[in-house]
């Protein structure tokens, strides 16, 4: 929070000139549950990626899918749609 | 030097917008504002005013079009009234929150139901907290001057806020008055061209109206609030400059025969002139009474109100709006808020007068004075009174 500007530093009406600056809003702070992939069941089909409404799921070096937790809001759609049911949701406070 | 002409106040407001060299007018006609935009439409159609007149299907669209045109860097004017202002409500917050300096003349009219086209301040009071600068004028000259003045204030880079100029429907809008029309040189001297700090431009793109997530929304409100409060300094400076250019002196409050007054009326808008006439008559009877008229409503001039009202015995607060089920009148509530911290506070006797175009007469003001004098002599403070209501 300390890196965010104080109100005196805001330009009037808050216009934005920097392209893609919304990337800096780490809206994943809203999340209460995070998706966990079970690699024993995952077939790397990418259905979770296609259904993610935040488009925040991508493949890692081994080809497995994972969520970018800066933006993942824990909606659970990936868990619902996974054909092998390899995704489970874990409470953030655990 | 200006030229003195007899003209309908609505036509005067349209002529003032033309003299301010507006680039865009977008408005929807509604009684009693119609003559303002009708005349502007004629001026554009006749080629007298080089501007875009954007006809729209509603006031919601009118205000939306105005937001777009100001963001594109155009000097923009609109006008409305009553239900039209109510329909604009949503976009009024967007205009002020995006800090888009435009000027809107509001011909104040009561709200339905029942349907009423007549004058009171119910329409603007329902839009009190929209974050706009709001002033109330008393006559045609003041209306004319304040259209040009409003552009000078709104477009100041320290302000960048939209302004509502409130003038009473019919009581002012449809009355022919002598108005001194500024000379083009006077307008040029007083009002620089609009120079927005940023604008919608395909070659230099900006995003206007982005999302404000919880991490930033609070700060935007704080900045808007501070800008609105601080705009008072710019308003006062612009009034001083207006005085230098055309010789008429304006301020946040206008005091009439108040120097030795124990009892003062507190009024807004056109009825203030009737009130002054009644004060003249009561002064002839030896009563120490005066009128303080609130010209500036947002930002609210707390310090000036406390200074001018603080030492009085009784304030007769005359509202043109009823806060239904609430404390009475919205103006009286704020007057009380401005006086609350003082050690010695006047009694504030509250009257709601002239709702839905009911006449407010000299006799009404005389009766209000008598009630205030009774309170000054020790009578219990009555609850707010709806002046002239039949039981």
C-alpha cells in the first residue's frame, strides 16, 4: 500500500496516459481461495486456461498449468471445468 | 463598456454563453429552461454562433455528450430543469469526478409528483452532493455575468470542476429585465481561451474515467473534495476581476441593510429581491432587520456565514425546498452546521416557502419577521413552518 500515491499526487480526474497500467492493479488481493493442480491427474489439456475469466492461467516450464496469483480471484471456474477434476480450491488462510 | 438592453433572462443566459464563445451546446428542452437552448439552437443555425449544437434524446444523453466534448477540449454549455436535472443525476457525478469544467444553467423547478412546472429549489437540492460548484443568482444581470464568470472559474487549472448556475424558473427565466451585455473586449479581457491540461486526442492518447479500485477511490474523493473547497479562492479572485472589468461587485454572501440588524433573513435566489423590498418597508417602521443572501452554495462558505450570522439575535432561514421527513430545509440545516461551534449562537427560525411556485409575498416576509421578533423576545423556538400551508 505504501507505494500507492497519496491524494495530493493524483492528477485531476485521474486520466491515465500509460498503456497497460491497469496491470499494476494486483486485484488478486480479493481472493479467499486459490486453485491447486494435482499433477498426477492433470493431462495438460488447457481447459482451465480457456475458461479462466481473468486469463491469468498459463503453462510453466514443465507444461503444467498454474494461476498468476497477482490476478487470480479464486472464482473456482477452472476447478469446475477441469475434465480430470485435478484442480481443488484451498482456503487462503490455511 | 457594455450595452444595456431589455431582454428575457433566458435569452440573456444564451447570449452570455455565446459571448463566452462556447464550442459545443448539448441540451434537451424542458420547461422552464427551454428558451435558453432554443435561442442557442437558433444562434447556431443562423451562423451567429460557431458551435456544434448536439440534439439528444434525453438529458442523460445531453450530460453524457457534454462530458465527451469537454474531455475533447471543447468549451461546453448546457441547461436543464427539474426532471431533466434528475435524469442527469448519474452523469453529474461523472462530470465532476472526471473534473470536466463545463457550465450548466439550471432553471430551478419543483419535482413531480404531482406534476409541477413551477419554481422551487427541490431539483438542485436533490443534486447538492454531486461535487459541482453551485451558485444561485438573483436577477438577469447576475445570471448573465455568472455564465461568463463560471467559465473563468471552472477552467482554472486549480479548479477543473463543472459549475451549475441556478436561476429561478419563470420568476427569472421568463422575465424581461434590463441587462448590461458585456462588450467583446471585456469578455476577452476577463476570459482566456479554454486550455485543458489534457484532452482526448488520437495522436496523444489518454484514458479518461478509469476504474478506481478500493486502493485508490478514497484518494480520488479526497482530491475532489479539496479541489471543491479550494475553488472558493478562485471564485473570489474571479469576482474581483469581474468587478474590475464590468464594475459589478459579487461575493459568497450579499448583505443588505445588515449593519445594525438584530434579525436577518437568510435567502437564496430570486425571492431575495422581494425580501429586500419587505426589509425596506420594515426599516421604515423602525425595525432593525436585513437580508443576507447566499450566492455560493457549493462549496459552502462556512466561515463567511459564521461571521455574518454569528452576532445576530435571530436568523430567519427561508428555504425553497423541503427535506421530506428530515430536519426541514436543507439551507437551514447547513446554516445551523456553520453556527454550531460558536459560543453565542443566534436562534435559527426556519421557514419553507414558495414550494411548487406558491407566491412568496412581502406580507409573508412581514409575518416571518414577527415570528422571529417573538423568538428574540423570549418565545419558544417553533419547529420549521411551511409558509401559507392550509390544514
